[in-house]
């Protein structure tokens, strides 16, 4: 089973009139102001999955500031999961700085979603306040043993839309603050697993942390897979395409040229995610 752990879909209201949602949402404007920035819906992701051999996808929306918009978007994710049983699992998404974030996380989970994410801190980075504001969400997910997916990125290198000011120290402080939560760090976690070679503390602190591959073809050489296997562990790597940014087939082609064994590739492309999601979506997997 091939499982894509990182995809985005949007309801028709937003797909058909994205400009209407720019007001008060600078991060959405930054990422989707260009007509070249693709926005897809549930039917399109399932069609792409069928074309490219993906059996199951985890999908979510955007960390909107406006409660009306994030509730509407999360409702759409719930509807998509019901519309495509056995094909989609949904995560709830919102701006954690909003006072209603904890209530929305609870509503999403009660509504059948399998986790929370992709939570992002585009303006601030993962600063102290951001880490503290995660607490109600982390508490709810810990009780349910559900994953929380956090946007991270490498703190060096070229700039691009959506690259935040997060630092490795901030990422590390966050995972240390919530050591028992299942945390998935998007975009290879900014490379924090490279510090697993330290003799003390880091390896233990990352025990419940996973890393997805979203946008990897744009960011890293294919060597990242063998380094991640050695330093993070093959069981901690989750294939995520960041659909519709990149289609899954590009990742599969890259994986075939990494030198990894078929068993390793099977773990990255589905077995690891299946194990992680089993409790939340057992009837569907």
C-alpha cells in the first residue's frame, strides 16, 4: 500500500475565488497569489492517486487565521473523507494562535479526522509563544494518540515562498516541550535529525518524531534518503508529496535511484504511515 502523508485540498469556494480569501491572510496570499500556485480539490487528488498508484492519502487544508474560514475548510476535509472511504484520511488545520484552536482541534477529531496539521508559523517561526500556544492541541492529540504535523524548513539556503524563520533550536525546543506526542515534522524537519549523532539527549528527544519528504525534489539531493535512514532511522521516514505542488510519481522515480532496498522503499512509501495511522483509521487501512 502506498500512502501519501502530506497533501492539500481546498473547497470549491476557495478554488474558484482565491482572491476573496487574501484579506487578513498574508500567508495564504504569499503562497497562492500567483495563478501558477495550484489549488486542487478532493476529486482531483483521488484522480491523481489513481493515475500514479497511490492507495491512500492524508489530506488537510491551510492554517487560516479567520475561524469562519478554517471551520469551513475543515468541514470540507471531513466531507472529503466521508466521500472517499478507504482513500483519504483528514487532519484538522487552523492557526494555533487563535483562541479557538483547542476547541477546533477537538471538533475535528470528534468529526472523524485522524490528526492535526499541517500547523505552520509563517510569520513568527516556532518561537516561545508559538510553542506554548500548541499546548491545548498537543494535549488533545496526546489523549487520543494522534499525530500532529508541523511545518518546518531548513534554516539556511535559498529563499522561497513559505520558507519560515524557524531555527533548529526552535524546532528542538518544540519537540522537547511535547516529548510524548507523536509529531511529524514536514519537509525533513529542517534537517534536525543530523544531530542524532550527538551522544547525549537528541536521539532520545526525537523518539516520537517522524519526518515527511514533502517538497524534497525541490530542496534536497536524493542522498537525503540514505542520510535520513542512517541518522533518523528508516522507520521514521514518511512519503509526503505536498500535492498538488509535486505529483507522487516524481518521488517514486527518485526513490528508485537512491540505492535503498525494496523493503526500505516500502517502509517509506506506506508501511511506516500505515503503522502510524492504524489506530485512527483502522477500518479504512
